[in-house]
C-alpha cells in the first residue's frame, strides 16, 4: 500500500469506471486495476462490485474510501508544511562583530534584515578579529566579522568594506601638517593602540617591525572613541582605519595618510565552509552580501 495506489483507488471510486479514471489521470487502465487488486489482497476485502453496468463501492470499500480520503488530505497538508520549512526563515543567529565598526557598518543592515525576517532572533557578541576567527573555526558561532589577513583557509569570505589606514595625531603634533607619513618616520612617536587580540594590533606590530623598530605603546584599548579622546587631549598617536574617525567629534585631531596603506583595512564577513548553517544564517549571509554589493555599485 502506498500513496500512488491510494490515489488510483480514489480516482476509480470517483469515476465509477476504470476506463474513465485512466483517461482522466493519463495512466493505463491495467495500472489502475492492478493497484486496486493489490489493495484488495493486502486488506483481504473486496472494494468494488461490478453489476454489469457500473462499478460501485462495497460497504468495506466505502469505509476504506473515507479513510483513504482523510489520509491523503492529511498527507497533502503535511507535504505543504514540510516544504515551507525551507521557505520560512526563522530561528536564532549568533554573530560576532568587532566593536570598532558594529554601529558604522551593521546597524542599518541589521535593522533592515529584522524588518524583512521578523521571526529571526539575532545575538550579537563583540570580539576582536583573531578571537572571532578562532571561535568561527571551532563552530562556536555561525558568522563573524573580522579583517584580513585570515589565520586559516577554512572560511568562506564576503567583502564588506575597505578603508585606508591613517595616523591620527593632535593638531599640535609636528606631523599634523604632513601630507603623508611612513612607518619609518614614526619610530620616536608614543603610540596608543588597540588590544592585542585584535588583527589591527597584530598588523600594526608587523608594520613597525618591518620598519625596523618595536613601537613605544602608552596605552591599549578596544574602543576607538576612548583612544581618539586621549589624542584629543594631546597625548599619543594612533594608527586607525580612516572610516571609523568621526571628524565632527574631534575637531583638533588630524589624520595623515600612511604610505602603502590605501586599502590597509579590509573588513570581511566569514563563516566556516564545513559547518551546517540554518536557513536563518544562510538568509543573513545572502542579505549582507547583496546589501554591500548594492552599496558598492551605488558608490561607483
């Protein structure tokens, strides 16, 4: 007994004729009669009587007809509901975002995503770039945002934004009027810096090492506003992505391009190639990818 045999039985019962039912559903008449015969053998009952003129359900056949109709109706409802599992977007997404750019690059797309998918819950945790990559690699989080370079090649990557790395200084600093600086020129500067678990910190240390020195770091912190506020008071310099400097807030801070750092800050979204992703996570990845592709087209 299967779905097809039940369907054939109902078609014959409704048409009261094997030939009429066969024409209606475009199958051979022999296929219908064989299916009904097998049902009768399985059930050990006769389902139809033929009086020479028409085909009629027996008493057992009428009871079986009602059960079959009820079952197929339930099956169709189940099948449609099952298909909606892949169409509906719901559930919870766990995302790692760097505190440095959470509001700048993600407040708007997150709000629009929630409007489009109100049944999805999003948990955002702030972590540094290297910690984010490690947590994604061990499958503790679904999706993370970090910057290049990547520590391993197990990630799928989506480009979010690129920005020059610049040197932020107080307007009284002798470097403030320069059009460009090199890392070699900064050997005697007192630096402020991001925390050591950030890719920005490691990139900064790598650049100064290549320039032949270990930087003198006065303070480390995770939050750009704090670091820039200290510079605004006349203390230290900071290598920072230009995109996170709010010029309206820091009128006496100057930013100077660093040679070779035109695209020194490359923000990317990553997820593990081999991890199962829920429909909600896949929808979020597709949404963010499309969001930033459209933004790039608009910016030319």
